[in-house]
C-alpha cells in the first residue's frame, strides 16, 4: 500500500507544531464542585442519643 505523501507531511507538521507550541493556560483554576446539602445521601442508620436517666 503506497504512503500518501500529503498525509505524512501533515502528520509531521502537526507533530512539530505540538512540540513547539506551549500548552494553553487557563485563566483561573477550576474550583471544586460544591455539593448542596440536599444532594448528600442520608445515613443508613439514624443517629441515636443516649436515653435519659429516669432513676435520678
């Protein structure tokens, strides 16, 4: 199968451009996504408080 010279040239130019071009910088770092309290899954076991001491 013959090699397409234009495809080879295109690949070489893209590789050279990627090597020379500095990586793009973001204006601001992305903040971590916040989770609203309503979206938090409830606990499987409800919290239990100690029973009041009725003997005292």
